[in-house]
C-alpha cells in the first residue's frame, strides 16, 4: 500500500528512482565485510542521486573507510567566522553513510543513524573541512565507526565522532 504524503516538499529521489538504483545494484548486496562492494564512481552516483543539493564531495573510498570534503562557504559559518557545529555534524553523518554504502551496497543505502556523538576539539579554520571515516565494526544490523574532522591542510583534528548506524532488514 502506498500512502500519499500531504507535504508539499519534493524529494528528487522518488520511489521510481530508488527502485532503479536498487535494481542496478541489487546483485551486489552479498558483499563480504572488509571488501568494498561498490566502486568510488558508483558511490558518488548513489550519493548525488540521494542528496542532489549537497555540496559535499566524496574524495576517496576504501575498505571500511571514506574521505569527504565540505567546501565551506558563508552558509556554513556561524557568528565568529567559524564553521558551525551543524555543518560539521552533517558532514560526519554523510561520510559514515558513504563508507557504509561502499561496503554494503544498496543494503547500506537503507541504513539510518542510530547514534552520533561528537566532540569539538579545536576551532576549525575558515575553509574546507575534511572528514575521514573508519568503520570499526561492520555487522549485519549495526555498523559502528569513528569520524575525524580536519581543517584543510591541518593534521590536528577539529572534531572527533563516534557513529552507529542501524541497517534495517529489507524483505
């Protein structure tokens, strides 16, 4: 049964598009933990179709890790000319999701954040943020990972996060 939503907001990822993505990548749901399921180009395509307005850029994906960049602009700043906490949390969430779909394929596409804890360590410089995610535990139903955020060109983290994702059972 399909329900009609009363909301006027539209999501470019329609049910039809989601179905096409699932069909295209459905044969790749049997990935083994520790082995990438999707290529970087496939992950970029899924991310851009799922989040067409996102300015975040997928830099790299690998076995149990991903790196993304947020080209910071005035929209991401808060008073005091520093990158806002919500922008950093959004990037943290996105990079972990990217690492998960690279490992789990379309099964990872349906994953949802169940916990995200962030510690702000240093004031980020005005400029691009780099997020590096590492999956620590890749289970059937839960994925646990950590994310470190850096100002571009600086090796000192500006934030550290632990993130847990739930992977729903798809029938």
